[in-house]
């Protein structure tokens, strides 16, 4: 995903659609900070979105996953370690999957 694939749909809101599926990543920005909703799907899209964020002069101040599907939970180290949010049900599903896999929290 290159920066040209990110479309500003209204002032301070950018959307990128994955090349793999019709899933979207959304940036909602104000004063240099941004909420990142449902980060991209593929490794190159995650990296491309990180480049776009940098090109826009933004820093991620928080993240949000709308639900527990894989393509809504991914993250890239370049996004930093801001608070990340999700619905209570999403947190339950992921916690159960971690517990089943024996993964540390």
C-alpha cells in the first residue's frame, strides 16, 4: 500500500482499502495525532501505512480494532505502543484464543 492509496474522505479522515480484500484501515487525525482503526492486512500494507502516517506528519496516539478478525488486530512496530482499544467481546475472544494457545498476555 503506497501513500497514494490512502484517500482523505473528509478533513482529517483518511481511508485505505486493502488490495487483498475490501477491508479498510482508517486514520482519524487532529493536531498531529491520530487514531488508527483496523490496521492494514498484509505486511507490505502495514509498512506502507506506516510510511503514509509518517508522510502525513502524524503520530499514532491510539488504536482501535472493531472486531476480532485477524485483519483488524494487526499492528506494526512503526505505529508505536499507544493504547489500543476494542469492544469487550473482541477482548474476550482474543483472551480465550491466547489462553487456548498457551500464549502469555
